[in-house]
């Protein structure tokens, strides 16, 4: 989808990738279980990479703004798929065959004859059409204070003409290339969720003139139609997000919207999906593709995994890690039985033990701090 747009005092400009990347996956992230599902490759642009959603994938090139909470990671977690994620913010269809950044391989290189599942979100950046339209219509909206349809009046059908005449054939070629590289794979091609509402506007959040809201909706519908037709022409499955994303546009409040607005949002990359939106995109892909889901770990299982990941990262000696794991398991057991008071008490005893071992010199200061942070987070994860 469009390259990240960053607000300036007087308008919008295309965002720089590396300046927005912040934070790596925390030390409490445990090693994932051995995948039981299909070999899975995720391709696409910033709507697929989840630009701006933390935590950032520490294995990804910084320019790609790839999140560990993008829809591909959610799909992999829920289906047990063995994921190779090469999504990259700012990608267009040409980057399937050519390098997008120095040292970043063409996305198609991740595919092979053994690939069993592919998801794709691409096309929004081709010709700079959608990013340019959002930027140009926002600047035009500022010029009229949100009145009229200045963007439509200036640009007419030019954006949609480009989608029909240039983006569509590029999509067909890109998806044909995917099919040739991964002939056995089930290929799901996701459309783009609605950015603006079906009725009305929200100029305070999305600086688009009221008359240009339907104009941009029409452009987005044309883009999604091109994606749909290209998927059908190449034997892929189109994952239609138009219906399920209606009412979840950038004008809606936090907790309802899938897309972050220009003003008053929570992500540093605006006009892009938030974590909730990525989760819902994953759910639509799983449902449409008919992917079987694996049983999900309980909250207690996740707490224990995070503990194991933390002690490994902090290099706490094995004997000490096992001893400290016993009270953590007690917390999990009490929480599972609904004995929240007892679980909270065990967490406090764990903190006291950590404090004692720190004073005795058995734990370093960073190790003790990390364990206490874990205990506080465990209370949140277990709803204590």
C-alpha cells in the first residue's frame, strides 16, 4: 500500500523508513514451537509488513519496517505455518523481481517449488498512485478547509486510469511470476481495507475535503477491483476485505478502527493498519483460504514461554532458572483455577525472592530488573 505518510506542519510527505523504526522484540519473546503447518511465504508492501506496528522484526532490513505483529505472523501463529516473511514497506510489483534496497533480495527469491502457502498484498504503490492521491487530496483539503472536492476537481479520473491501464497488468505479471516460482502453493491475495468511511468525513483526523472522501473511496474500490481481477486471472484466491473492514476506517475511534488516521493516531506510520487491523486481515485470510488452525496456547502457556525466553536472553544459570520457574508455574496454576489472590501472592513472593538473590549476588542487577518486569507483565497477561 502507500508508502508511510508522515505529517508535517503544513501537509504530508512520503515517510522515511529508517527514522520510524523503534524497538526490537523484547527479551521475553520465547522461541516459537516447531511449525506443524505449511511452508509459508509472505510477500507485499507496508500493509503486509505492518509498518509502524511494534515490535519490529529484528531480522528484517530496517528500511522494510516489518512488524512481528503483521498479518503474516498472525496467520503463522494460528495455523502453525513455517513462515518466511519478506514483506517490505514501500514495495511495488517491480520489487517482486528486483531488489528494493541494497542487500534486499527480490521478494520472489523467497519462493520455491516446495512453498505451500503464499499471501500477497501489493499494487498500492505502483505508479505512486495511492500514496500520491492521499497526499494530494490531503493538501487540497487543507487549502479549502475541508469544503468541496478540490482533489477530484484537479485530478479527475487520472488516478483510476493509471490503476486500470498500468497497475492491473503489473499485478497480473507479478502474480504469474508467483505461480511460476511456487506452482504447488495456495496463493491468497489480500485487498486493501477501507481507509475512509462510506458516509461523512472526519477532517480533524483525516484532512480530506468532504467531497473528496467518495472520490478516494472510488479510487480504492478501483484498486481493489484490479487486485481481485488479477488474482482471478492467475488462479489465486482473492481475500476481499471490503465488507469486513467497513466501519473500521481511519475516522473511527481507537479499538474500532483498523487504519490509523493522520492526526490523533497511535502509530508513527499514518494511514496504515494498526495491530488490530492486521489481526483482522489475518482472520479474513484464514477464513477465505480455509486454513486449518492449531490449538492456541493458554495465557499460562504464554507466560511460561516468555519466562523461558527471558532467562535464556539474560543468561541466568540453568539451576537458578529452574528454581525460579517453580513459583512462576505456581502462579500459572492458581490463575488457571481462578484463585487470583493466591496467584498474586505467589507473584509477590517471586519478586521478594528475586530481591533476595540480587542482594546475595546470585543475580545481576539487569537480571533482577528483567525478572521483576516479567512479574508485572505476567500479572497483566493473566488478568490478575
